[in-house]
């Protein structure tokens, strides 16, 4: 289906109009096939369309979000896959949030900071000449330009990172974790580490992030949930991840 072919490309779509058009195609496919597939306990296509018309900003704008039927949410019943589970009042255990970070500005921030620092560590004068460190020529060529990068630009990038850290801390306050996909798909073959687009922002913000394997594909490759918490909340995040891990184990 057209909607299925759209799924891997969401992170590459920048235009709000293109994302809205993609979501509209997915809603059309849902209307056509859901009665047969029965993938959802319930869904609200009208609410999704209203959100698309409103045109809210953010990296998840235009994304249709599905929540596993084991997590209580505010607007929908939770049945744990059972028809006769009994009453299930909507609660506030899960909310859908948009990251308060302007992705267009943030793109490249990790690279700008990380490569600037790595260049001054790995390409320190005399280190390579004395044979104390051997680097691939490709790495030397990659980091070389950052030795001449302006210190003021590096400092500005760090200040922006601190601003984004504060925004994320405010967003995540009051929650055990921010939950999102760990990757754009299942784990790739061992010869490839995959696309880090779902993780790179957390590395740049220096906030704790942990992935819990939760599903497996037909050929046994893992697909996980990523949990993220504010700066310094490492222990609490590990405890939350353990809770998910234990429940994932009971599903096997």
C-alpha cells in the first residue's frame, strides 16, 4: 500500500504539507482496511484530521501515533487484548508530546560540538607525528577542518545545547520517561549499525536514554522502545526501563 511505503520515510520528510498529505493517505488506507485487519481497539480519525488542519509545529507534526493496548491513556479504553477485560476508564498515564526543540536549528549540533572536541583531542600537535596514535586517514580528513573552526561558534553551540536541555527538562518534568521508538525499524544485519536518527538528539543533549527490546521480527531481529529522561535522572530511568523489561519478558 502507499501508506506502508510511506512509513520508513517519515523522518526524511521536512515539509509540513508533505507530512499532512502522507497522514491523509494513511487515514484513507485505515478507513479502507481496518474493518478487515482490526489492528486497533479504537481510533479517532476525525481528531487526527482536525490536528492536521490545525497544523501544529514540532518534529512529530503530521505523525499518526498508535499506543500499545497495554498502556492506559487519557482518551481511549485499554483492554490488554481482551474483549471481556471489564471497565477501563481513560487515565492520564500517557500523553503525546512534541519536543520543544527546533529541529531545523538543532540539526548538526552534536556534530559541531563532538567533532570540534574530538579534533583537539585526537589531532593534538605532535600526537600523530610521534606515532603515539594511529588514525584512519578518513578520520583525520573528517576532523581536520574542525581544528580551524572558530571557538566562538563552538561556544554558541554549547549555549544552544544548554537552552534545549532546559526545555526538555521542562517537558519531561512529572513523567517517569519520554517514550519513543528506538530506531526507524528492526535491527539491521550485523554488518550495519543502522540509522541513529532516533538517538542522536539525546547524545547531543547529554540526557540519559535507554532502549528496551520489546518485539522481534519474523526473522528474530529485535525492535525496541527507547526511554529518555531529563539530565541527571539516570537511576530513575533505569528503574522505569526495568519495569518495561519485566513486562516484556511476561509476553514471551
